[in-house]
């Protein structure tokens, strides 16, 4: 199931960023998905779904935004190594 969301934007926005309204909407979905993934709100799979991409395409898109596909902190890795096996 999908929902339609309406956002009112000034017309000049689209020419300023050189994108059509459809391209702008796609870019907004991707940017939101990347940010929500970056802050740990959603998984890679869910973020890819939000952006309308495959997981591979989403992971490749992260580089455009300077976001690592790896969401482990040094503390997380240390904890896993200590508490693992």
C-alpha cells in the first residue's frame, strides 16, 4: 500500500535545482531515506524501499551524501568482539 503526500513548493524551486517536479520528489525521498538511515531510524532495506531503490542502489547512493553504509561505531565493534563467541 502506498499513500500520496502533497507538498506545496514555490515554482522557482524546480528551475533553481534544475529538476522536474518528479525528479525533485524522487530526490526528496532519497534524501529522507538516507538521513533516516544515517541516524539509525530505519534499516538499509527499509531506507531503500522508501527511496524506491534496490538495496544495492541505495548503498551506492549513500556515497553521494557522504554517508557510510556501515553503521557500527567503534564501541559497537569493540562490544561485539568482547561479547561475541
